[in-house]
C-alpha cells in the first residue's frame, strides 16, 4: 500500500496556464520522486496595459513517500 503526501505549489509563466503547471511539476520533480498527480486549484493572471503578461497557478501535487 502506497502512502501519498500532498503539497501546495505556486508557479507562473508568461505563456499560459498549462506552461505554468508544467513548470511547477518540472521544478518539483527535481527534488521529489514518484509524483502521482497534480490538481490545479486556482488560475489567475496579471494584466498590464490591457494584455496578460503573467499566468499564475496554485496547485496541489501528490507524490508517493518511500
């Protein structure tokens, strides 16, 4: 039986929300093994002069504890 831990991660991208999510997973994978899932809780964006300049995600990431 596997035991999972869930952490909250924040990330951003200048491209889109999917890229911000992938960046969060890529960075977390540098120090965590066995990432199982990611659940995006919130999406937001920063707007300057009528254009989106930054996409932000707040997500929960689960991984297996060895």
